[in-house]
C-alpha cells in the first residue's frame, strides 16, 4: 500500500511524463475550435471536390476546388454538390468560396446576387432556395436540418447512373437504337441514341453535357425523348418529318468527378472545333467527329445541330463563321421565334456580330456544313416561368421541342 505522500508524488510524476509526451497540455489553446456537429460528405457520385472547416462561430466554410483548363489560364467553379450531415433541428450556416474564375484568360465571376441553391433531404425531391451574396465573392446558405442529411447543389443533379437508368428504359423501344461510338478519356462509353427512321426527310443532332455541371441539358434531352416515344398521333407526325441523333452526355468523366467544365485531361469540349480533335486529349470530340464523318459520307448529314448548355444568360448562341450565312441566320431567327412560341424560352439570341470561335456550333458549320448553334438554358432564373428552374422545368421544355422542330422544318 502507498501512503498519501507517495501516491501524490507518483501522480505528479505521471503528469509530467504525459505532458512531455504531448498527451496533455497545461492549458487549452485559446484558438481551439471544438469538434463541429456538422460533417460535409463528398463521398458519392457527382459530388464536387472541396475543402471545408468550421470556424470559431460554428459556420462551415467550404472552399471549392478549381477545374483547370489544359492550354490556358482558364479555371472554373460553377459546380457544387455535397451532403450536409447534422442533428435534426440544427441551424446550419454554410459559406462557399473560390468563385474567382478565369474565362478567356480574364478574371470573371459566375456568381450573382440571384444565384440559387437546390436542396433535397432525401436525394430525390429537390427545391430551389435563395442564397445570400457576401463580400469577397462568397455565397451564404442557411439551412435548418429537417432530416439527418441534406444534399445541396448548384443545379438539380443528373448523374451517369441517371443516364444509365434512362437508357435501360428506352433501349427496348422499337424506335430507339443506341450505338456506342467510342470512349472518354477515362474509358467510359460514349453512345449515340437514334430516335425514329433514318429515311425521314430531316435529321437533327443534339449534344448534352459538354460541360460537366450543366445538368439542364440532360433533363431537357430526357423530356424530348420521352415525348417522341409516347406513340400517339402527334409523335408519329414528328417522326415522319425528322429523325433524331443524340450524344446525351459528352463529358462523363467530368460528371463522375463532380467537375465544372473540362474533361479529365483539362480540355473544353466546346472549344477548338475549328480543327480536328486530338484523340488522346479530347477523345470525346474525336469519336463524335468520326461518327459525323461517317454520317456525311453516308449522305445522312444533320440538317440542324444544337449543343445544349447551362449559363446565367440563357441565350440561343447563333454561329457566325465566315462566308454567306444569310439563309442560316434566317433559319435561326425562325428557330428563336418557335422556341418562344412553343416553350417558356424568352431570353433571345446573341447580338449581331457576336462570335464565339471554336464552339461546336461554328465548327460544325465551317468543317461539316451543318447548320448549328449553342442553346444555353438559364440555370439561375427562368423569366418565362418567373422562377429558378428545377428538373421538372427542363423536362417540360424538352417535351415541347418536338413541336419546335416539327414547325422548323415546315416549308
């Protein structure tokens, strides 16, 4: 048995040993932050890469990781998709930063005072909520947890798994042919969906998701295909007039990685269409070009091509390559008018004289003689609906496009 003095001496000795080993400290540091109740989970499909920490006030600071282009200073951060895990009933304050993008080697910012967030507490049902713009180009989101977790994103997500489910649903339809045309930089399959009869007098080509965060294109394409496959009198009229070819998700690697704009090799799939694509750096474009060359050689050249995107403007970007484009501009004016008549599109076309060299629209016209444009969908606010868009709105838009194309090809 130890006496009291011996016991106290041993306790002091043990304390000194533990202190020297770094196990205990004489005083808690003044700047210590206690373990937060909130956890940010990015370990799921299409989640955006980010760093995060809780500040001394308990706010969660999320630093997005830039998506860099290979051949320029350009960098992008429009995509954010993450899961908040916290106790039910807790008020969570999130601050997102690193929105200082570079476009065409010039500093620019995609964030605005009306940039919304979309939120889901079950990963299925989404709603749009306003955010707060902070100084230094940051975004604040306030959230009360009504469930143990909440998904938060810039655009209602459409993932590779969503596309796979959609393809599985339509592939047995007699009007549908799905043909693999190549693989992405990381080996994911690229496919062309054909809807209808190739002997139809007109042919349309659509491409979606050249930029990974722009999910509106996929929702629109799904709505478009669903309408064509309804097998009613109207859909039969559509497909009697035109056949459709679709590359639904060009940048699958970027979608899988939760990136914003570029492919896995840092290549913008909507640039440099004025020259042949590099099969190693941009296989997504290389295989599309290879397919298009075959279509032209087989006398199946598309009569109209649209590259579907998202941005904060929502314009129809008309191509303006060199040469006489009088007839093309008249056709684009007709397309603009029909989009306004049959859909909720209201934004309009780019101003005369505006050029965006190297886009699919201009490249398809210059190199293949295909009339083409870039169709942007506004992901922040739809003036025609007076609301921020969700998947249901783009599905609705896609469902109206057959009417647009039917009348576009009406002599």
